C-alpha cells in the first residue's frame, strides 16, 4: 500500500521514515519547497548514521530513501491507501487540506491526522466521507518512540479503526486506542507530573534540583520534571497545558503555572535557548539538590498520588482501557511503572488518603479524588 504524508516537518519526515522502513512507498508532500529540500537532506543524514551505527546496511538505507517520493503537488495521493497529515496545528488549515485531499484520493483511502490537541471529530466533519477519518498520534521523535495513540472520532468506521491499528502495529509500533478527548491518554495523564512539581516549587516546599532528584532517585523516573520541561521547551510544554486546560472548560486540575509562563515569556525556553529552569551555558553552576529523604518521599508521594488520580479518572471516564493507560505511560513516556499498577502496589485506600489529605489542606477542586478510586477503596478492589 502506498502511504501519503502531508507536511515534511519533524513529525511528517519521521513518520515517512517509519513507513518506508516498513517497506511502503511513501508520497511526502509539503507546500514549502525549502522544507522538502531540508527534509531530503535530513533523511539522508539520518539513514547514513544508521548505517554507521550498523543498524542497517547501505543497500537498505538506499532502498528506504528510494521509497520516499518528495512532491509539491497533492495529485500523487490518488494512489495512496492511507494519508497521515502532520502540518501546522491549526484547525481551519487542517480542515481545508482534508477537503483538498478528499477531492483527490480513492474512495477507500483512510485519512488520518497526527494532531496532538485538536478534536478528530472536528477535522472529520470537514470531509464528505467523515467515517474514513481517524487520529493516528505519533510521539517525537517518531522513529524512536514506540507508542502510537489511535483515536477514532464519533464518525469513524470500525473497519477504518481496525485497519489503521493493524497497519501501525505492523510497523513495529505499540498502539493504544483512546477516546477523542483533549490530550488523548499521554498528554492528559502526564499533566500532574509537571503541574504538581511546579506547584510544589511555587509553594516553596522544595527547589528545582531537589524535586528533580526526588523524582529520579526515589521515584525512579528517567528524567526529573524540570529537566524534562527544559528538554521539551517551556514554551511548548506551557502551550500543551494551556490547551488542555482550555479544552477541559478550565478545570482547575489542569491550571497552567505562572512560573512556567514567565520563563517562557523571558525566553528561558530550556535547553534550546541555553537557559530554562537550569542554566545550560558553559561553566554554569547549578544549585545542588537537598538530599533529604523525608522531604524527597513527601514530594514523590504528592506527585505520584496526583498522577494516579489522573490515570484513575481516565479509567472512570472510559478514555481508554486500564491496560492501554498503563502501556501508554510506560512505553510512551517511559514511566518506571504503570500508574494503575503503582496504585495497586501502594494500596488504593492509601492513595485515596493522600489525595483527600491534599484536598482538605487546600480546599481546591484541583485535589478532588476520582470517584473510581473512592469506590474501589470502599469495596477493597484493585485495578489488576
Ligand atoms: N512536534 C511534536 O512534538 C509533535 C508530537 C506529536 C504530534 N505533533 C503534531 O504533528 C503536527 C506537525 O507537527 P511538527 O512539529 O512536525 O510541525 P513542523 O512545524 O515541524 O512541520 C509542519 C510542516 O507542515 C508544512 N505545512 C504547513 N501548512 C501546510 C499546508 N497547508 N500544506 C502542506 N504543508 C504544510 C510546513 O511547511 C512544515 O514543513 C502538528 O499537528 C502537531 O501538533 C507534533
């Protein structure tokens, strides 16, 4: 099957590489000629590096590169069985390109969007055959990240869902199915990792390196929340939080942080600008963490309790299956443990107690305990 990719930016070119590696001919279209030239050079460089590392041989690299056709005209999409759109995150522009694509493609061609924050239903609504539209959400960098979220819209046909999942699975990815709600699984369930850490910082409970130390050394996360925010970029991370917050009708649970907003406004974007929560300049001296185990444990308990609450609520609202929620967080963002499994290990009544303690202390809706956790604590049940 020929695969079409719309947009040759960081996501589009990564997805094109995956599909071509899986043996498909790929039609990669971008309206910007310079972007196409840049992508072609980048892809060649990436494939050469894979050869240097011994991951693939020369012939395979040439074959993969040869299967990617860079075009600046959508007409070549006429022969594709699936097209994945990865252009600018703007609903009106996405709607208009989906309409354009529909006038070119075969009747049985599946049209997918890689959007991180827009509703698939609203994109599908722009199409005549809205039942062929689906969300296929890769993570950055796409060739390296194993997880892909598959998002059927209310309009999506079951066969389209089934075929899309089967195809992406055959590319060696791990797929999870999620409801068409803001943030899907990962960008929703992960919010407290950032939000609660920022809150702990803003309250003066602990400083940046101490919170990062607690979350890596005690909780076992690969990166501390502030190191990760600096890595993602404070501008990008803030925007995701703000988008999720707005999309959830300003639910205080997702409230963005002024601290991060100000850093972003100041141009302290993180690694890419040389400064964020940490200073990345040469000879910079960053503050050492206070390695107080008691304080560290308190930090971990608070952040993990809020993460578990979010994951439990995603089960409560039937966003995805319990298995897929845990898979998404362990395989997608490398959490040391699935949050629901973690909840079972801590003990559901203990989790409820921790969350209710926060709620009592602050009296804020942000700390309301998921009804599912409370019910489970009462009944003495576990997730798995
Ligand atoms: N960057 C990430 O971490 C990430 C992760 C998951 C999903 N996404 C989503 O993937 C999509 C693309 O993100 P990105 O980071 O690759 O963007 P990007 O800015 O790197 O690339 C976008 C590309 O689309 C092209 N483009 C813009 N409008 C177009 C149009 N009308 N027709 C054809 N080409 C057009 C641009 O020339 C550019 O090359 C967005 O919807 C984003 O939300 C991004």
